[in-house]
C-alpha cells in the first residue's frame, strides 16, 4: 500500500507560521518580556530673552508677532530695560497684536516730557512761562545747588505701566503671571545684577529701564535700582537658572557709534555706556548652544532715541523674524497644543482682571502727614467708588503738574479689614528742590544800533509750610531793572481759595517818538506797587485759570532824562510823582498748549482797577483802568492761525507822565518802535499764520515760518477813536521754540512806520 502524500499538511503548517507575526501585530503582546511603546515626550521649556535698547526695543513686538504666527509657545520671558517692558506686558497677558496697538497709540515723545501738558498746569506754573524762558534750571537744597536728576520725566511712563499691569497687583510672585517673567536691573550701590521675581510689576519694569542720566533710579526694597543693561543686557544666564531647556534670544542693542560722534562729552559718555553694554551682551551670546536661537533684527541707523519711529521698528522686527521661520519651526507646537497654551494665558489674564474692588481709603507715602492731609482733599471723590484707572490717572496727573515731585505713582492694595482696595499714592519730592532757581535772558536788535538785553533770575520756594505756602521772587537786570516778591497761601483744607501778597519794583526807560519814528526824548519811570488779593482757582487745581479780588497801592515817578533840542514838553512831564490806592479785580484763563508758537487753545485776561490818585502838590482825582486781551489758536495739520485782540482804557493822562497804554514792536503793531503809539484808549487786533517746518533741530521743539497782519491805535481822547485812523503793520518771520525761549528773525513793515529787520530771543 502506497503512503499518503504529506505535502498539503506541511504547506498548511508553513502558512500558519508565516501568518503568526502579522497576528501578533494586530494584538499587543502582554508578556512580561514584551517592549512597551515609547511615551510622548514633553516639549522643551522655551525661554524668550529680550535685550534692552531703548526705542529699538519696539522691534521685540514684531518678533513676538512672528513667534505667534509660528505657534511658538513661550514658557518664560526674561528682559532688560525696554526688553523688560515689552516682555513684562506680554507676560501679563497681552498678546502681540494688543501690544502693538497700545504701543503705536502712545505719544512716546510726549510721554517722556519733563512737564505735564500745559493745559493742566496750575495758573501759577503757566505764568512762569511768560516771566522768563530759562537758560539754566537749578535747585537749592541743604545748602548746595543741584541739577535735575533725570534728563526726561518717567511719570507718564510709570502711569502707563501701572495701567497695563494693574490686574497683576495681588500676585505673590511673577510666576503667577500668564507667562513666568523676570526683569533685570542694576543695584547702583554695589554694581550687581538684581533679578526681580515678585512685587510691583510696574515698578520692576520701570526700574529695569532707569537709563543713567535719562531716568532717575528707582528705590525698591531699600535698593537704588538702575538700568539692567549696565550688567546684563541679554540675560541668558537668568533663563538658564530658571530651568529653560532652549533659549530664543533677541538682541536689538544699539551698535557702537562712529568716530564722528566722539567729539563731545555727551557722545563719549554715550559710547562708554554702549561699550560696557556690548561687552556683557557678547558674554551672554557666547553661552548659547546649537539648540538655542539668536535673533538680531537689522534695524539700520535707527537709534535708542527714535521713539517716534515705533511703527517702523515693529515692522522691521516682524519682517526679520519671518525670514527665519524655518529656524522657528523647530520650537513650534502642534496647533491643538499651542491653542491650549494661548487659552490658558488668556484665562489667567481674565481672572487677574476681575480682582478690582472699591476704593475704601486713600493713603500717601513719601510726604508728611500734614501735607498728605492737604493733598488728600483733591482725591476724596475717588473713595467709595470702584477703582477707575482713568479717573485716578487724571487726578494724579494734575498732582504731578504742580512740579514738586519727580515721582508720582500709585498702587491699589488689598484692605484686610473690608476686602476692598486702598489707593496708595507714592510720592518722591524732587531731590533738587524745594528751592527752584531759573536763569533766563532776552535780547533784541534791529541791526541798526537799537537793541536791548535783559538778564532775569527767579526763585520759587515751594511748600514753605505744610499748608502749601509758596514764596516767589524775581530779579531783572539790563534795559529794565526789576524786583518782585510774592507770598501765596492756600486758605484751608476744604477750600481751594487762596490769599496772596506781593511787591513789585521796576525802573525802566521810555522813549517818546515823532510821527516818523524818530526819538524825541527819553523818560525814566520808577514804580513801586504793592497789593494783596483773595483768589479762587478756576478748574481742577487752577488748571483753567484764576480769579482775584484785592487792594493795590502804588507810588510812581517819571523823570525826563534826554530830549531833542527844540522839543517843547507839556507842563508836569519833567518830574512827576504820584500815589494810587485802589481796588482790583482780575481774571485769567489760559489753555494754550504752548506759551510760544501754540498750536491750539486760548488765553484770556481781564483787569479792572478803580481808586484814588494823588499827585505831588496836592491834586487828587479818581482813576479807572480797564484792560482785556484774548489769544485764540487753531491748527490744521502743520498750519496754524493765531488771532489776538487787546482793548484798554484809562482816565485821560499826560503823555509820558503815567504808564499809559502803548503799542509798537514786533507783532504788537510791527513797523513801529516799542512804545511809539501811546494813549488813554487802545484797540489792537492781529492775525498770525505760521507753518511748522519739517526740520528737526536738537535745541528747539520745532521751527516755524509765517507772517502777521496787525491793526490798532491808541488815542488820548475817546472822540478821536475811530476805525478810520487805525494804523497797520505786519511781519514775515522764521522762528523756533528753543529751550531758552522763542527765537525770531523777522522783517517788519508799516505804511506809516518803517521797514526793518529784527532778531528776537527770549521773552519780550
């Protein structure tokens, strides 16, 4: 019997063995020796390190926009100076688009102004603009003279940072921010780096940007903190110490300047700071590894001071970061993971923003209790209301406008008793006050031998007492000699009214002219004027103006010094001495944005004085003086129209004997000599046009070109006053609003006067 073939069973067995591995892949192997699948690896912790560099730091915003577009989640931000400000605001919950919108909406040049907007200054501070334009500002304290600490003010910057970081105020540390954050500053006493990880976020950002000679250092927890760029401008080491796996470092520091900038003390000092900063930056760059990424946006010739180029800097930073998208891709997270990261940041920011309660009480730091009590009266309306950032900022801006404090800041702190908020106002007095000295000058010349020069010195003692007493003095030397002193005293805590007592002594020369503008005689006038007023501010802290009612007494004398041969004077002109006693009412409202070359606003003055006059020899009479003036300004782009008017009346008086009203001089009836047109009745009007020129001049706020058309006259008798006999004049000029006052080079002309060239500098 033949054996059966075994091939089919063998083939079946081989097929089964061949299929076994496939079945094992379908079903996981649960045996003890089976290899487990690899777990999903967590993404590396990414740290963003942002360098300082002033305005160039706006490029960081463009980089942040590119990081968001590339879906790069940032776990930690470390910044220095402007890098700290941009990084801190982003860490507090703002996204890149919000950050760009806010930054581009800020007037950065105005933000760093040493003075608050002129419209909110008290009337006393505004009047100082018309007393003199200072060539030099000094303070006197503790027996020594002092210069202002910082070149620019940081008050507005601090307010801005406070507004953006307010929701973070109750966090125990910067680890509680939507993104962990650290800011680097320099201890100015030890020279060591200070890494700020908790406390007041706004103060930390401001301290990190305390550029020496530009912003005053900031005291935090007993340490004087300056700009962090001095010791660690690209703080990669801080990110490493905090556990960063990879670092994205953005360096926008200002490159070293060329030889042509090293010919001045300022240029050399700036270069020294840049050299020190560049050395520590290079040391930080040397620690970067192949896993890290260094970004250096090419910002060209844009400097750390180009704050008006914020939009261009943001654009350059973004364009550069997008060109390295492949390098950014290795830090990118999958869309769902990135979305979860962004949502967690947004949620944390919203939670922080809801923690704002009512203001229960107001406290002050940095001033005495007596002064705090007086200052608090201007903020009482905030208590009992939910904290309103805009109202708080508005009130503190008016407080800063007094000019007494180099730092005006606030914090909202939790009231442990009520659960509400305490408004804590932090003040630091100017360390170069409370005695403020200003030195100014004015000059004019017609290039034909006629001119004048005056040197002016003023002293202002603020807070002579804790009740707000102020003592103001002024001395003038030159063509006109003058002495002035005033004591100003607020009346009480609940009222904004005040009393003022003053004395004013002047000695000046007055020329009399014929119809062809030739001088006929020169008279010396001496005047001593004393008075006392009760006044009431108009607007919050007198920001609009003030109203005064008071008594005024004066003693005046007029003496003839020089006379042209053949000129016959009226009796009583040669030597007149008289006294006056009267009641005075005066009102002023001033809302010009600038005292010189304003672009908008108005200024209105009115004064009425009535009383008795006694001339030496026994003659007595009643007198009345009424005067009013108005200036209104509007602008359309660079074009500005300035309208002025003046009306005045006094009892009929002999020419040359008493201070009659007068016209003449540049833009006061141009083409006539100063004081040439005189009388007891006066009317004057002026229309001035000027255009802001596109040139940037370091010593001037701006330059202008324009002209004026003027008409007016002064008459001895009311019956003579008529529109038909108005005199006309005009001018063409180029000018600049400089740090020492307005500068004009002008051609003046009048049909019944003369045509000439004038140069003016300072207050007339």
